[in-house]
C-alpha cells in the first residue's frame, strides 16, 4: 500500500501490553479505515494500528496516546533510531520545522563526533527502499564537507553500494535532520493574501526592479482602474500603481511599532571606503534613562538589526555599546540600529585584516569583543590575574572546572570561585568590568542544565591583596586553606579564610590535620586592627547576560534599579521577505526574570524549564557570557 494511502501517528505514551512499542514509535493505519472510524459517534477510544518497522499485524492502541503526523514529518523522524529522541524532536518542533526548509544546495553545519562541520546538502532522501513493514523509510541528508572540514567524513557519496551523490573520498556524510543546521537565518514566507490598505499606511512596493518606500495618500479610480497614490521620501513627489498590484504593495512591517522617525527608510550599505574617509563630526548621545528604555527601546524593529550571521555581534554590541557614531548613538537616540551599519563594521574589520570571514561567518563573541576592545578602541585589558607571583592580562575570563567539583545547580559566584581555586588564580585588582564565559564540557556545549545568575559578585576573597574576614568569627583573617575549600562540611560558596585561633581549632580535627593553610598578605594598615567588621566588601553588579541556543545568540540587559527592570533582545526575532528580505529585531520587557532571580536555590531547582514564564528559561538554561561592572572602579577607568 502506498504511503500516501495511510495516516501516521507518533505514540506519546508507551502502550501497556505491547512490550516492543515505546513512546516515540510511529504507527499507521489505512486512510479509508481511519476516516470510517472517525465518522462514528462518539469516536472510538482505540484504533487498530500497525507499528512501523514491524510486521503488518495491527494492535488496538489508545487514541489519546498518539498524535498525527504529516508524511514529511514521518520521513524525517524515521531517520532517528531512538524513540525517545524522536519524541523529543516532535514535541520541541524547532529542529523538525527547520529541516523541512532545507533543500539541495543549502549551506549547513553538521554535527559529527561532537564537532560542527561545514558542508553543502547534495541529497535528501531514504537510504533504503520502502517495504511492506516500512512504507516510509527515514530520510537522510547527504552532505559534502567544505573547506577545512574536507576529509573529516566517511563516504564519497556512496552508501550501501548505491551512489546518491558524488564527492571526494571521506568528504561525505549521511546524517539525520537533528544534526543538521542551516547557515542561513530561518526564512518566513510572506502571506500571498493582500492586506487592506488605508490612507496614511506606510508601505513597501516593488517597482522598476527596486523597492520603494512611502505612505498611502489616496486610493484613486482612473479609466475604470483602481490605483494607489504613494508619497515617497525621495525626490519623486508621488507615484501611482494599479490597485491590482496590491500583492506587491503591502504595509511596511518596519513601521508597525512606534517610531520617532516616520520618514525612515532602509539605506543601501555604506562602502568601507566611505566609512574610512568620513569626516562627519562625532556627537555623543547620553545613555537612556529607565523610562526612556520603556518608551523608546522596546518593541519590534528595535535594538540592532541582524544580517548574515551577525547575531553573535548584535547581541554583544547591544549589551556593551562599544561604538559611538553608527551604533551607540542611533541605539540611544532612536532605539534602533540598521543591519547595514553592522555590515559596515564587519567590512572594516575584514579590510584591516582581523579576519577574512567577518562579513560571512559567525564568530565567538569573545573573539569579536577582543578585536574591538584591543585593536579598535585600544583599551587596556579589563582583567588582571595573579598566578604564582606573576600578573596576566585579559579582556574575558573563561571559567574552567576540575572534574571533581560538587556543583549541581551552581551560582555564577560559585563557578568563578571554583575556577579560580582549581587554577590557582587571584585578582590582582578589582576590575571595572568583568566578562565571564560559562564552562563547556566535551561534546556537551553546557556543563550545567541551569546556572543561577549572581546579581552581585563578591570578589573580596578573590583578591591577591587586601584585608579579609575570618569566615567563622569575623575578625581579621590571617590564613587561607585551599584544602578546606573542597571539604563538604563547609559551604560551596566562598574561599576558606581564618584567623589564627579559628584555623587552629578547625585543623585540630583528625580529618583536617594534613591540611596546609597558607598565610595571607595583609596590608600594613590593617595589622593589629581589632574592629575588622568595618571592612568594605568589593562587589560587582550584573548588568547583562549573553545566551546561545542552536547557534543563535540573544541577550538580556538590566536597564534600571528595580528587580523587574530587565529587557530581552533578539536581532533576528522575525523576518520580512525571503533571500532579499531583512530581519526584524525585537526588544521586549521581561519582568518575569526578576521574579525568578528572587527565588531561593531550592525553589529554582524545582522549576521545570518548559514551565518557566516568558523568556526566563533562556536566561537560566542558555547563559553563555555574564557581564559585571564595578560602580566604584568605573569612576576611575
């Protein structure tokens, strides 16, 4: 029986009496029988289904324990041998929907042995023929690896003695959809149904092979034919188009959110030479106030517009605001930066030799930030680390953990302390800004399912010099014990520093007699002090978080003093048009983040990510980089 004559379902719950059927198994029945069953009143509670990849024997299965699939979904899901993974992909939908948009010739990345390799799709289809027990075999993607990844594959386009495409030896891979990602941003096809135009609408219209932007002035009837009169922002006062062309004349989505400039239009990209030789005077726009953020920055077509794999840069620029004229000032004054300004910056970086792929490829944010801060802005390194008496300088700090850590649901404070402890590091001084990259582990991009953001980062105990308080009695600490740091008796937060008296008492225990406490460097002015409780703790404030999920970066920004003053930014939240279209950035308030940040660790541990409100899940589960600032040190640097 042909596959199109069946209806297909995926089991969402394991049947009780069929041992080899699992949640995630695909089942089917003839379409005519299914229609006949559905016409019954009431509909049956059970349906007689055949299991894919098994004999044609049918079984009675609960109708409520399955969900219907289209043929395209069956083709893709059948390529996954693990039922649990199949069900996960079906429920989460993202990878499944993205795979349906892939086509031969698409540039993609494919995950092989824990690494992402670049390639081009040359084949999409089954690797075995349909059979009686399997009317729809799984569809695989045949990919030819490109560039430096050539030779890292396993085939030459031949599989099972049959050739599906041709490439060099070990340059081809065959893989299911859940390991393939397009290098292009997702495309949302516009509706072909024309929208009703009203006077005053901002519209786009395609005329003479060019997009025109303007405002609807009138709807006219000339010679029995309807026309739309449009005023433009160019030197053409207005033009007429037949109303029958309304499919090409649609409301301009860039102006559907509030904007302070109704004459705004998408400009052509500036050339690198134009930028390098610009003599325009630079002006400084003051930062937005909390109220201005709410009024000016939130909504669609706000923030920085993504363009051509720029999300790593967009999210970084949105939260760090490093460039003045084309990025910082427009962001502060209009709440929006066009994608062409980002491309102009990328062209400049590429022209000056910092990378030959800044205009095309996605980079790590820390690579981009280092280039901007070191080479472009000529900033001194933000971070000075002390190790074995020597000082090392850096712009970012990558957190590494040893394999014996006891952290399960860590805070950023705990991660930083454990990383410093395992590496034998201290801060030579309090940084004005601290950029922290979260730990990674082997094939898993994230070491922890959730990380609790520390709103304040206490770096007092991380300093190589300076007074510290005994963790037990609060007097001036004189020794530090790195062995006690690992002792499960103590809290997993904070370095273990003691006064002489408390150290002797702690290390009198038989289990700690082998410990070797080390003397702390105490400033002369503090030696002999009897009132150390007046010592000031050095703390840094969290002001932004960069997150990543499926190779796409977004960011959270703390914009005000209140707990709920958080906004979420996505430079590619939506898209207008296809290949020649543009991305629609969006900034949205996310006060729910503050609600979760006030919860205790035990309360957060009980929060299922899928049930978290709004975009809070992204902050706790996808954090890639945290940014902290010292309000005191910022006054001097």
